[in-house]
C-alpha cells in the first residue's frame, strides 16, 4: 500500500474523530483504584522490559558507554517502581525480588563497563538477559493470557 498525502490526512482525521468521541467517556469514568492499578501494570511491565532491552543492546555494543548505561539503569529503576505500584498484592513480594535481581544485574553491567572488562560485561549482559526473559514470562506463569510484545534478545 502506498502512503500518500491523502491517506495520511484521512488517517489523521479518523484518529482525531475517534479521540474526540472516546475522550469524554474516558474522562467521565469514576476512579476505581484497583482497576487503575491493573490498567497500568502491562504498560509498566512493557516499559521495564524495553529499558532492559536497551541496557542489553548498549552492553553488547562494540564500545558500551557507562554514562548511557547509568541513565538506562535509572530508567529501569523508575519503571520497576511503577510496576511495583501497579502490581496486584498477591505476587508482589515475588515481583519485588525479581526486579531487585534485575536492578542488581544492571548495576553489575555498569560496573563491568566502568572497569572496561569486555568478558565480564558480556557475562553480566547474558545474566541480565536471562533474568529479563524470566520477568517477561512471569505474567503467563501467573495466568495472564496476554503475551507481551517486547522481545528479549538472549544472544
């Protein structure tokens, strides 16, 4: 399908119409703390996985940058905090342990890059990837049917 100015304009108009129709209904929805937390959990998990993927990519690059990894680690910690706020109370401790391990792995990657140890960085990135993959598969193990769309690079 060719993308033309007309098709782009039509898509913009349709999107604006859809937003115009649904925005008042969404704004008028009553606050329900339990429902809001559940609604934010998938996006928080996706954001955490995405930050983890960027950490893996940077760690496995030809010349990893410690400053960039530090910034990505901060993003990971922020999204992990949001994920803990949005999590259901039942698996909260298990999730907290998994996120703590992920953050420790990210710290190890940053330390290895700072020491300029390529083998240590690769090993730490591999361990981080395994833990990130475990975090990605956690919802399926807890009975949530919706798969996440963020792939985790293992190699």
